[in-house]
C-alpha cells in the first residue's frame, strides 16, 4: 500500500494493520526545524499505535544520532519519539551507519564523496566516532525480532565504533593521486554548520 503517512491512514492500510502481528516502522520525515520534525513523526507513530492489532508489536528504527545532547535536528527528533511517544509494545533498534556491498544510501554518498576528493581529510579536537552495522547483520536481527525473540525495549544495533579517520582511510582508494592532507577541527565544523542552519 503506497500512501503518505503524514495524512490520515487509508482504510486498506488500517485493515492490514489490524490483522498483522508485527509492524516494521522504518519511515521518517525530515524537517528543517526540530519542532516540525517532532510533531510530524510523533503523529505518524501515534497513528500506527492507535490502529494496530491489540497485542501486535511495532519495531521502530532509531539511530545512533539520537541522544539528549545531540545538535542534530534528525537525532533530537528521533530521541524525542523514542523516549516520549513509543508505547510499551514498541521494539526500538538504535542503528548505526548501514554498510553493504555495493553501498547505498548514506554509505554510498559518503564513499563516493571521499573518492572524488583530491585531498585526504582528517579530523581532530575531538575526533568523531563512527558506529556502523552491516546490512546482513541488520536484516538478521530484524528477522530475529519478527520471530518474537526481542521483548519491547531499546536495543543497540551497531558494532564497536571506529574513529572517523579510520573510516576515511578505509574508504580512500589506494590507486588515486593524493595531493596532501587537510586536517579539520571537528568542533569548529559543527559550530559553523549550526550557524549556517540558523541563518
């Protein structure tokens, strides 16, 4: 069923939701403002919770970007929905960067961007961490949840973190001409992005 989850759910989808035992909620609406992101995404999850079959489970996909201190609108909204909207039947997977071969989504964007740069990028002060999970592992864990082996709660779905510098080194092609290394102050980059977002 194709529909816009920001609008009232169509009858055919409501009928399906009232019959199934498990709902994977992977959709997310990105907004430029935190309040808007919280409102639209909490409304979507609340609709699903209201119409689902009694006793059915919902799996909500969260992110390592979601934390109470994050400066990311996406992460702050995810954290809010996870801790203030999810009812006791919800299973929350806190996923890292999904890696697969061939890459897709954010993983593909990161890889293609790094491979086009003539410079080697490195970060300092402090060096950000990257949390990732393979697509195969994530799919296996989703299957485990579908089989009823996860109780409602919040579960970490990512491997041990690496520094972003280690991740960049893995992504850089070994056969490419490099014209030097550009070292960036991670804190200053974040602050500049925040200023640009406000303007």
